[in-house]
C-alpha cells in the first residue's frame, strides 16, 4: 500500500462525527507536522502552514474532519439505544446497518434495529421508518447493563465500513469519503509543494463540524483571514442507475469536480476560470456540478473578513451520507496535481486581480 492509500485508510477508518473529531485530528496532526507549522483554532480545526514570501498572499485549502453519524440520547429500560443524527441522513439507508458506539470504556458494536418483513403488512412495507422510531441493539438486556458497559448519553456513534480497494483497485470503498477525501487532499497538496515553488503562504488542513452547519469554517477563516480559499469536498457522482444528468453530472474517473453553485455560495468566476485554464494546461479532465440544497465550507470562507474569493473543489463520490461510499484513485491524484499547479500561480499580483473581479 503506497503512502497516499495508507493515509486514506487511516483517515477513513478513524471515528470522527461532528463535535467528536479528535481521532481524525490526531491523524492529520501526524501527517501535517513534518510539512509545516501546525495551526489550530479554538473549535478544533487544524492546518499545516507553509510560509512563502513575506509579501505573498495567504491561501487556504481545507477539507472537513467530521463525518455524518449519530449520538446517544437515551438508553431504554430494555437496553436499546435511542439516538440523534449528526448530519444529513436518509432513513432508507440506516436500517440494519452496523455501528460502533465510542464509550469511555472502549468501542461497543451495535446494529440499527429493523422489523423482519414477515411481520409487516403490505401497507407498512410501503412506508419509511422514521428516525425517531429507530433504535440501536447492542445486545444489552437492560439500561443498567448498558450503563455498566460504559454507554451514556452524549457518546458518539459511528458507521462501520473498513477501507476496501475493490476488484478494480482504482475504486476505493470506505465510510466518510465525505470528507476524509478533502483531508487527504490537503495533506498531499502541502506535500507536493514542499519544493518551495509557491509564491504564497499556504494553510492546508481541515475544519470541524461542517456537517452540522459549516461551523469550523467560520472560526478558521476568521482566524486565518486568507486572500484565497478552496473548500475541498466530495461531489455527488451521477454514474449510477436512477440518477439523471440533470441531478448529478460527475462520474468516477472523469476528473476533479468544480462546484458551480450551491445554497451557500456562488464561486468567484476569476478563480474558477484560473482552475479551468490550469486544468487545460495540465491536460487534466474537469467535471462540473451544482447542488441547489446544502453547501460547503466555501459558503463560510467567502464571507470572512472583507470577503475571500473562494471555490468548492473536489472529486465525485458514490453513495455519500451512507455507511459506504466509493471514489476513484485517478480523480484523487488529478485533484492533487491540479490544485498544486493552481497554487503555484497564486502570487500577489494575480490574487489582487482575482479580488478585483
């Protein structure tokens, strides 16, 4: 397993739902520390800083540490776990899935309970089970036994899916590609620019609590006050049955994705065009996406300070916000190459031109 795959494996298999990102942050700290000075805000977002010319602009590139998951809210008298979702979940993908509850005494495995089809009426089979009616079975016989095992309200609950290269080894299945992909991309771009060829100071890392309202992006951008910012996040792959091209255009292996629009931001057009021109120079394919609902950390980056030209940049992923998602290795490698090439161009004169719009 090469260095990039090893980093992806470590990041995706780590637990890190919103507000509980410490295990992922530790991995990022270990990866970033040899590449630059470590910078952190007070919510837990983390960056590696590589200094450039004193008069150069500040460039921020960041994924987010957190993944969608759950939190324990109550233990029933019979020992079942009631929970709160953290981030966006669709009920259809939750039932009968394995999870791990991270307790003070160690991890405890459970499964989201489901009623066998034999017990469902024809009408009931047509209805979706609501989140409020779901529970997690950990094998406890009572609330007292669950408490003895160390479970308590507030414990984070994390989906289970080991990092798995598929039969086509360029396809990589794991939990949390949204957004451990962005974490890995930030590290690898910073590694790529260790030769000192960038005419700027680069801040590369990841925010906290993106899935619950872009919270870490707000504090991190206000701390760094960058001149240019890139939110590194996955796009929605549309190359599966049932998704139309009007819903999602990206496909695995088709190249990095530029987000043209989402509910939180319209990207800076000069920055967008710089990325497109650089992709053409580097002979890297680029894809486009737009998401009318939801947003990325760029939605907070671009309104920090007096305003920051920003772009949401990533790669497509199948089945995000579920237990198992899939990306393509070529898309990742091309994203590293393209973003590093763009950052090498961002000197003070070019950045000021982008700011003028």
